[in-house]
C-alpha cells in the first residue's frame, strides 16, 4: 500500500489529481477556457513601428546627402529648448505627443516609439525560444520615470528661477547641419538598444524600460490620467482574462474593467491587443469624462508586488547610486542608457540577496537554487552579479575622482594666458589657488590612471592644469594621449599644436594645426593660431594666406579682420589692410586699438591724391579714440599730427600738450610741440 501522500491539485471540474499524474496523463477537464485568438492589431502596430524606423533612416540619409536637415525628432532635444532657448523639432514633437496623450492616452508610446519596438521584438524572440518574461511589479520604482522627467525638463527652469537668472532667448534651430551632435557614437547607440530595448525586457518584463526608466513616459503617465480616451467595456464581458493575458504593457485589464468599467492604469499604451482578442468583442476604445487623479474605488483588488518595502527601498538606493556611477562614465554613457542599466543593477542586487538568504530561487525559466543547492545557472548568475557590483563600485570611484577634480577646477579661474609660452600664472596665483589646483590634479590623475578607458574631458582638464603649473612636458604627454583617444577630433590636434608651439617645436605644431584643419576645414580659430605662429617665424605671406582662407570659409570675427588688416598694413598692402580694419569696426565699433591703427594708416596716405579725405577720416577716428580712452597718449599725439596736416597748427598744440601731460618724457612729442609753437608765432614786420 502506498502511504506516500502526494501534493494534489484540483482541475476546474473539481477532480483532485496528484501533481505527478498531471504531468503524465491527460484527463478531460470540465469547463476549460477557450483558446485565445490571435490579435488582429499586432501586425498593424508592427507595421506602424517599421514605418517609424523607415522615417528615421530617411531622416538620417537626407542629412547625409544634403548636409542639412530637420533637427532630431527626439523628445530629449526639448531640453535644449528649455535650457538654451533653441527651438527644435524634438521640442515640437514632444509637445504634440503630450497633447495627443492628453486627449486619447498613450497612443504615441504604443504605435510610434522606436524603443517600444525593440522591447516588443525582444519579447517576441524570447517567446519563440520558450521564455515568457514575468512582469516585475514595484511600488517605488514606478516613480523613477517621473522623477527623471522632472530632473531633465523642470529642474533647470526652477533652478534658473532660484538664482534669478533671465530666461533664455528663443532662437530657431529647426534645421541643423550637425545632426549627430547630441547623439552617442555607434557603439553606445547599439549598447543602448541592447540594454533598453532587449535586456531590460528579460529582467523586468515587457515594457520594462517604459515602466521603470523612460523619462518621457513619466510625463505621459501623468497626462494619461486626464485623457478621456480609454479602453472601455460593455455588459458582454465574461471576465475570461484573455485581455490581461495578451497585454504587453503589464496592465491587469480584466480587473480594471471589472472595477472601473474602463482601463485607468496609466501604463496602458493603447496597443489594442486586448480589444482584438476579446472573444465577446466586449472591449472598445471610446471617450467620456476623465477620471483625473481620483483615488481607486475601495473594491479595487489589492496589488501584489515582487519585493517587500524594505527591499524596494534598498532597490531605490542601489539604483540611484548605480545611476550616478553610470551616467557620463568615461564621457560615453548617456542618461537613458544609464537609467536602464541602473534599474537592472538594482534588481540584480536584490536577487543576489535572495540568492544568499533563500533556499529556493528561480528566475524566468531558470532554477538558480533549489533546496539550498546552487545550480550551474545559479553559479553563473552569482559570479556575474558580483562582477557587476565590482564594476559599479569601480565606476563610482572613477566618477567621484572626476567630479571632485572638475569641481575644484571650477573654483579657480584659469585664464587663456596659460597657453602662452613663459607665462607666470603659477607664480602669481595665491596659495589657496595653488593648493586647489594641486588637489584637482591628483584627483583627475587618479580618474585617468584607474579608469578602464580614457575620458577626453579629464584629459583636457589635466592639460590645462599642467599648463597652469608650468609642467609643459606633462601637458605635451597628456595632449598626445588625448589625440590618440580622439584622433578624429579637430580640437585635440589643435590643443597638441598649441602645446608644441609653446615648447618651440614649430614644425610639429604646424603638422598638428594642418591635421586639425584637414578634419575641420572651416575652423577659423585654428587658421588664426597657425597664422600667428607663421608670422612669429617671419612667414608673413604664409600667415596672410591662412587668414584669407579663414575669411573665405565664412569666418567674420572681429579678431580675424583686425589681425589680417594689420598684417596687410605691415606688408604694404594698404588698401586691403584699410578695408579689413573697417570691416572689423563695422562689427564692433568699440575697438579703440583697431580704430587707432586705422587712423595711423590713414595718416600715412597724407601725401597721396586722396590724402585730404584720409586725413579727415583719421581725425574722426582719433577723436573717438581719445573720447573712449582719454589716457591714450599716442592717440592725442597723432590727433595733433592729423590736425596739423589738415592745416590747423594752432589747434594741434592742445592735443600735443595733452599727450605730454600723460607722458611727460616723450621726446618726440616735445620736439613736435616746439615746432608747432614756432609755426604759431607771428611773423615779424620787415
């Protein structure tokens, strides 16, 4: 007689069947549920998401072919509108999407989001191999998207109000030539798709990124609560649960319609699969008055969550710490990728705690631990989890050293003069500033030395710190390393050229300048710096050629016109020089030194056929200079010269006397004043 009592289960017909028997024999089941019919909407939604990707590809190709296109249609671009006043296509799209959501709910999320497409594709692939990711349900983490949205889109404006800063001026950035400026490189883009579109589905269930990491979803979820458009139910509903079974947004549709007569969960993305599979066609999308933010009815079934409150609090702490460790790591990880990685890191830490504290641990279709014994997948999970934690701690340390070093730099003003050979910035700095710079150097050197990858921003800061301390060899070595890590960045080659120039390696500096121009031919500042170096070597013609190329490339800066104009004057090209100095003054009329040089050049034409007009113009320029800079002795002297040349020696005396008052030891002015006084003495009668 078998006295072993097996665990039994009841069939829907009420027959108790041992679990072992249920696995080996087939019994007739009374009242079995009908098979769920396939959704007719899933293919239409898949087609919609494919069209979205074709539009994205067409957008990129248009920029590639023409060099100018509509700015990225990405909600994150709205930050640049709110922070800098740059009106772009992303801001307009985000605003329209919010309005659509306010009326009909989260249709944009379900039918037009590329990240949703990746998540749905991942869920479909997993189902094909027999894996059905269990939705993760959390009390606390569901607030993370809204918190992130407030940080990205609201906090900058609030901070500006707190410090009483003026709002940014609105400017038109609907078209752009630098389409990829705000996007990561290919490797990070692929990693973002893998993490936020695929891996997070395996760990947190379908739409895991939308539910627990997407900042746009944070706003969409709030706005959706006020939308009158919802999934609704008729009296034909028999509560079969098919709607919940096919929902990819993790909404308990059958409970919601039974309690409220409609779906009120803001996670509903209007995929319409629930409407399509209902065997009685009892569900439909319709409009009525919004529930707003009213609390749920008392009859709402209690929700079940995967973690305890203590575990969720630990989850939040670990996730936030991981977010700080990941975001901007090595200058590569964008915020959305960091958020997805942080959410999975928090989940893995809690599972590691379960792994240690519980006898049985299961994840998806894998048994990690059974009866206290660790399985092979369990060992793989444990080792991977520990390595991940080590990576997070290491990344956090690198981020800390980077942050502390850069924070110290901001407290000390390091001017551009440190890029001038022989500068004495370090000798003039206060003891406090020198101590701060030394501390910042140590922190950033640790970040660079301990990091798994080099961070260009850290390397750039170290170059400035080394130059401020007069450590030219260290600066050259660091900027060379920066060139190695960012060989396609013109600014890196420019920095190397400037340091090589400081150390007297002019030939190598010219090579680096020209490499920078090869990468960015319109970089006028590089041409100006190259021209300045060439001029210091006596290569005036080569210097002028570079400056003229800068003008031809579209640069219209005051510095360029004034530098080129003065150089042309020095080499005898009077007409070209005068023209460029006038162009500089047309841009900025308050350039006293440029105006003075223009006046002096005009005076040199006093004997030419147009000398009279030149002298009159010179007098006007010199009068403005003496008004703007009354202590400019040379301007007063030359104004006296110009007045004399115009035939008014008596009026010239006062100007020369003023120049001598400012510079009493000026021998040339003394001699000219004596000459003027002789000219003004009355001629004796014969």
